[in-house]
C-alpha cells in the first residue's frame, strides 16, 4: 500500500442464461432471495433487467483479497444459477437475446429510469466491470481522475467482450460502448479544476432536475460522489476472471503512479476530451488490434507497443503494490486478444451463436 491508499472495490455484472436454449432468462429475484442468505449477502444486487445480476466486493486492501472475493462470488453465483437450471456468463452483451423480451426489475429506481429514458433504458442490455480505487482526498481524486482519462481507451481495448448484438456480428469489439453512449452524461468526462467545480456541477444538475444524485453521472471515470474513490467505469466485462484481475491491477497501478507523480509536483500531460475520444473509438472498433494515437509523438502506433510502454510507466507503482507479476498477463492480452476475439473465432468456425454462448459459459467458470 502507498500512503495507506489505493484500496480496491470491484463490481461485476453477469448474464443469466439457459444452457439449452442459450438465451437470457429472468432469474435475478430468485438469486437475490437465496443469495442474501448465503456467503454473498449484501454483495449481490439486482439491476435494471431481471436477466442480469451484479456482485460487488467489500473494500479490499490488495489484489489478493480481490481475487479471493471474486472467486467466491463467481462460484456462488454459478451454484445458485444451477439450482434453477441456469448458468452465468461474463461478457458485455449477449450474442443474440432481444432486449424487447427482457423483464424490467420491479423497483422504483428502475421504473424512474425507464420512465425518464424509455427505450434507451430498456435497450441498455449491457454488462460491465467497474473498479474503485481508494483516494482519501477529494481534490486529489479529481486531479487523478483528470489525468487517468488519457489511459481509459487502453483499458477498454484490453477488456473488449461485446462483438455481437441481436444475432449479428457488429464489427465492433465493444458494442457495449456504442449502446451505452446513448445515455446522457456518459463517455469521457471534461476536466475539472477542483472538487468544488465538480460539486457545483452536480448541484446545478440536481437543482434543474436533470439528476437526483451524483449516481447518475455515468462517465467513464468519476471521482465518486459518495465514496473516497476514483471509479473507472469504461471496461467491458471480461469473461476470464484472470483477465479481470489483470485489469484491476493495472487500474490500481495507474492511479498509484499518477499519485506518486502528483506528490512530486508533476503530472501527466492534459489532453482534450475530443482527442481521447478518438482513441476510445479505435479501442471500441478494433480492441487490441487498434492503431492507437500517441499524442506525444503525434503518430499512430500498434496497441501492443503502447501496452508495453504503459507497463513500464506503472512499474514503480506496481512494484510497491506487489502486483508486477500479475500485470504480465496484460502483455499476453495485448498480443493474443480478448474475449471479443475468442467469441468471433467461435462464430467464424461454427456460424452458430449458440456455440458462442457455450464458449462463454465454459470460459466464465474456467479455473474456478
């Protein structure tokens, strides 16, 4: 730990599928009812759609604690789903299930969202990974959230798991990103000069009835409105749990490295949101196959080269956090691809979306 900070909290959203028809099934209420009495307890939550289940760790002191909880929660979710003859899947879109057939969770919060955004909310049948990194000082949290924006497209490229939508190969490695950007207050956020500026924005949006709380700022990164964390929200939901752990380790090391620079009165160079969005588009379209823009060198470069440089950049922090060995998987992911690549390979070989779901079911529980 560095200055007793950089604790971790991880939220994952899973699909609930039928192993024979391979489609999404509404079963989260049953999981919630029994899960609340098991080791999951308050760590399991329902979401907008009844075919989605969310789990979240408690505050973890290090990556080892995250690993223990993710193993425990994924294993228990699988057990509870199997009791109903179902399975869980970790991926950001289902290959073919239709959002128009999905049941909405009976809760005031979700009915408010649907009433506000109508079909944009109903069609938001996507699943993600959120990583909270503990930062005690709100001013520091805002400063680091500003700087980490540059690296968000890199994290997206490494997590892509949503190449299909409604039975079609979309041509995107992260179709989830495309779907979610239809919501207001999403994407790469603006830069904020201070926590007060961010707070004043939230107050204005609440006063003018745009939002009721800061929870409805759905940006790709945010200094959390309630917790003492910076929350990174850009990632697709990785299928293999080891990929998730590598991404969590990278997010933590990035925040820690930027903090070390901040303490030395230095900072990562600021770039305009529109430029960062260009790299986000490339990550969304091509994943780890992208030619990303190196804004410092003013040229395009293959993503694996940038991934290597990113690991060198965070090496000081990862050494101090004890996660350098875990980050070596990032090199493998950058060169061999992500869940999106594997799903497309299965589809190209079989021309069968059910076979893609079968692979997802198996890979979700690989090594668990």
